[in-house]
C-alpha cells in the first residue's frame, strides 16, 4: 500500500501530534499495517478519537478506516473527511476513489 512508504515519517508526526495513551503504538501499527479489517477499524477509530487535532495524519486514519469498513455511509463520511485533511496526493487519490464508490 502507498501509505507504507510514508510510514517512517508519519510515525514521527503522529507520535508528536497524537495524545499519548496506553496502546498508541499498537493502534498505530494495527491501523496502518493491519490485515484484519475489524482490528484496523477499531485501531484507527481509537487514534482518531485520541488525536489532539485534526490534521493530515488524522486524515490518513480516516482514510484507512474507510478502506476497511463495509458500511458505505460511514465510508463516504470517513473518505470525505480524509480528503479534506490529506496533504499527500496518494491519500487524496485513495480517498476520492472511496468517495466515488460510496457516496
């Protein structure tokens, strides 16, 4: 996945901008690298809920949650949020694809 090539930089950004909470590192790994859709969604949700601010990193979490969710309405909402926050062209492109498929 395209997101993985940005993972080292995003890890530093997310660590600085996310609220430190027990399980942060495990949630970040599960959200960005997980293969179990339910675990990815849960981890991304916790990261979103614990973020200090909505920014490009939070936008990535919204996009990853949308990509792993089976609910078109939630996917639409998450992908739109991801698109509005994303700085990265790859994340914007994936978010737009999710919007086209679900909205």
